[in-house]
């Protein structure tokens, strides 16, 4: 799914170029949290794209 790929790509880029360690840790925590709920998070978008 394009949106999911873009979110992952953006977080990966942010993790690689942090301003400081705390910021990098925050992006990693965000990435981990999103990966744990990705099915629930992205399924409405997937359903919407199939209905159009």
C-alpha cells in the first residue's frame, strides 16, 4: 500500500538523520508502535481504495 510505504520511508529517513539521540529514539518508538497496529491502522484505507 502506497501510504504505508510512504510512512515507513519517512520514518526511516527521520531515524537516519536525527537532530539528537532523544529525537531518534522517539522516531524509533513511533515506528515500533505503528508496526504493532498497522493492520488496524491501514485496513480502513485499504477498504476505501478497493471501494473506489
